[in-house]
C-alpha cells in the first residue's frame, strides 16, 4: 500500500513539474512580441501582409494587433484567424491644436510603451513588411528607432521596453512638448531629444558582450531595419545593399501598397504583392488578400459594360436590318476593287459647291464647345471610374476595370453630345427648307458609309493612346518613378492633342450628317451613337 502511495506521489510530482515547465516555457515565449496598430478596416490588408511576412521569416514571437473602435468585428475575427492576438484599445486624442486631420488619433501609438505584459516589443507600422528575420531586434536597448536623413527618428519601426513609469511620464509631458509633425513622431523626437547622438545598434554582439556592457537608454537602427521607399524613388535604388534589407517601409503618403494603382508607379511594391498573393484562406474568400465584397463588385463592374455593348450591337442589327454587316461588306468589296469610300453621283464642281453650302450652316462655336464637352466627359469618366473601382484589388484587375469604365462612360457621354449635335443639324435643316439645300442634300448623300466608321476610327486611336500612356514605361523597362511619370505625361499630351482635333472634327461631321439625314428620322431611334 505504501509502495502504491509513493508511486502515486511520484507521478503527481512529475506532472506538476511538467506543467510548471510548460508554464515557464509559455511565459518565456510571451516575453517578446511584434506589435502593430489598426485604426480602421482600410489598413486591414496591410496588417495581414505584415503578419504573413513575419511568419515567412521563421519568427514564432507573439503578434499583437492593437485595434480601435473603428475596426469591424469581421476584421478582428480575420486577424485572429491569421495568428494575431487582438487587443482593443481606446484612442488618445491629439493634444495639438494644429494638426493634420488624419493625425487625430496617432498619439495612440504611445500606448505600446505601456504594454507591460511583455518585456520588450518591436513595433511595426501597417505599411511595412519584413523581408528577413528581425528577431535580433529584441536584443536592442530600452528604445531603438531609425534615424532618417532629416536627423529625426522615424516611429514606423521601433523597439520598446514597456514601462508604466515611462508611459506616465509621457502622458504628463504630452501637452507641453512640441511636435513638428503634429503627431506622435514629432512628440517622440522631442521626448528623446538626444536620440541623434545614440550609438548604432549592433545585432552581431554576443549575449556575453551584451551583459558585460551598460545597457544604453537609446540605440539607433540602421536603414536595413527601416528602408524608406520614398528615398528609393529619389535615386531609383536602395541606399544600402538590397540583399541585406530586413524591413521595407512604404512611406509615400497616398501611394500605399494595397492601393492597386501604386504598383503601376512604385517598383518596390512588387515585394509587397509577392507576399500578398501567398496569404492563406483563413476565412472563406480571403485567400490571396481577397475580400468577398470586393470580389462581387469586381464581377459586376466587369460584366455590366460588356452586357451594354452586346445589347447595343443587338439593337443596332435589329433596328437597321443588318446594316452593320452591309457596311462591313461594303468596305471589304471597295478595298478588293481598289475603290474609294468617298461621295458618288456628283461632279467635282457640284460637290465643292454643296460642301461650301453645308459648311456655312455649321455654328460658329461648335468646335470649341465640342472640345470643352470632350474633356469634361473625360474628367467625369476617369473620376467616376476611380470612385467605383475598389482600391484594394490586384493591380491588373484595377487597371482593366478603370479602362473599361472610363471608355464606357466617356463614349456614352460624348456620344450623347454627338447625337444632340446630329439632332440640332436636322432641326436646322428642317427650319431652313430651301431648294438649294434640297439639291445639295440629294447630291451629297454618302455612298453607303456614314460617319460611323470615322467615329469608330477616332475612338480606337484614343483607346490605343490611353493604353500606351500606362503600358509604354513597362514595355521600355523604365522603373524610375519620375521617368515613368514623364513618359506617361508625354503620351497623355499627345492623347489630349488628338482628342482636341477629333472632338472638333466629329462634332462638325455629325452636324453635317444631321443636315443630310434630315429625312431619315428613323436613324435617330438607335440607342447607340455609332449605329
């Protein structure tokens, strides 16, 4: 009996020992963590990619996301599924009377100095990615950050040793210390005013060497731990060996890596998207950084213009008894017979005479008005396209949708203007009924091809130039931001010049066509201005 009691006691002690070891191990693993902040769902994809990049480098440290009330429950659930520990926090109001609107709650970042559940935390902005393991940063001193070219620290990547006393001291001084940015970064520069004189952190130091020296209050991180994309764009290269980069920071203001258009301007965004496409489907429909709502919108946006085009073609064929095919057949036979597509049945003198009479009917300011309408329609088309296309879709998807909707809206708007011009021409012709106009109208009828072909020609050239404006830098292999923008602007100027000529020319042609077709009222019933 005593032997059984001793055996039971041994088993109990062994179990307690195992549990205590597991507890200690668990506590040890929670001593250090990576931390980021999320104020709203807009930066959710950035946090997801950041977490994926940390895990891809082999780190098993805790990942903590501090989220405010602006983050939805779905986003919190998704972050937890991705392996983040989600902690809800209240925002700290910005004490500065003058500050950018977007900086209202940025002082909340100071709460990482009060994360006393951890001995040390590495803070990373949501617009950063880790490309090489940075667990060595936990060797850094009480406070570490990167010093930028302006001799000021950047708060996008920081190593912090949390302390209640330190946080309380910051809260006491938050209203008295100035902030050159109007945000947390400016405050931290004032709080750590001697930071530019701090020594540079050396991750190669052994644990023995670290214990032998006095722990410094501050250390500076090299650019390898906070590589600024803004500086990259100035020289079109990294200021350091890119094979040694650890953290890339996308600091270009509105050009955030998750916005689809950024990839067409900033080359280092390719590294961010290479991580994004590997995101796992931790919740249904979230693989590759996708969003179920955006995916539905993308499908609708892609299909609607195509359906409208097919409907337009169908109505054209139905309403004009196959005239579209007749026009194509007519052009084909004319090319085969080396014929021309000009006017027929009139002499040179009568043609010139009738053309002069028709030209005299053109309103004086029609050309100028058409140019204004053309560029107004263009601005509206581009603006609406960027407004309705989701921002955080893949770059190719975003570009295709914006092109598709810009062309669709522009051709609808300017096409309606051409129809109005055509109707105005018919109205003028009816009001000025005269024998001379009748004769010119009879002698000036087209030989089977109205100005539809000309309109289509101008439209295709506009489409080609618009596509060339974006694609040409990539075809030529240009990666520098300013060269890309310069080439895009150059092609855009050519496009603008062509549109100026084409809009004026088309408006006059459609007005004259209205004079000629004043008796063909059935043509005005077509739903498509090309038909």
